[in-house]
C-alpha cells in the first residue's frame, strides 16, 4: 500500500473515532467482550437482580406480625441477595475499568500513535512530488520538516487529510441540520364574514 493511501486511511480512521465517540465505541466493544468472555457472570448478575426484586415484592406482601417467621426468612434472603449483588457489581465495575484502560491504549496506538509513528518513520521521505514551479516559494513549507524540496511531507499530508475530513464532516452536519429544519407554517388569514345584504 502506498504511503499516501496509508496516511489517508489512518486520518480517516481517526476522524471516524472522533465522529462516533470513544465512549460509544467502548460500550460496543465491551458488550462484545462480555458476551464472549463474561457471559455467565452477566447472566448471574441479571438473575440476582430478578430474584431480589421478586423476593422484595413477596416481602412487602408478607405481614411482619402475623407471619414473622416467613417475613424474617424473606428478609434474610433479600439481604444475602443484596450482598451478592454488591460483590457482582464491584467485580463487573473493576472488569470494565480494566478493559477501558486497555481499550484506550489500543485506540491511541491506532490513531494518534499511528500518526506519530508514521511521521517519525517516513519524516524524510516525500509522500508525492509537486509539479515544478506550481507553488513557487511555498514549496519549502509543504516539505516541512525534512522532506525533499518540491515534495509534500508526511506531516503536511496528514494535516491536509485531517482538515479535508473535518470540512466534509461540517458539510454533512449542515446538510442534515437543514433537512431536520421544518418550514415554518405561515398564519393563514381568516376570511372576514360576509355582511348579509338586507333586502327591502
């Protein structure tokens, strides 16, 4: 794959991550992770919630004075279920926090890390060469920092790709906003009642 396409794809992927949002991506991938690796824990957590809710409803319907033995048994069951649910919440929260850190590292490596890496590896190479004499004295700027004079450097091409993608994002958002705007209904004039002609 050529360098020009690789840089564009990295910039496109980075912009897609920004468009979708890191939190949304984290929730999607963590749900997949739970389904594959933590299915039993999640099912047990949901089952505990249902059991506690059902036991609480039965407890509310039981009189503490008339059916004290049953009421006390249900109360102990609710307390035990809440204790297990708290442990399950702690375990799942710790698992998500750990996964979130790893996910952030991987996402950074695929976006900002990839951009820094490719800029460091190919900083002295030209992404592509410009036609001679077309851009005059600004050719040196397009080659910043270390690319050959008369070419476009990796850093400048990255900036250009990111800028174009952000502009396209703005155009798409403006277009969707215009489609969502409903035309304001203009008030219709009420016809004045016609005066009855008096017949002689």
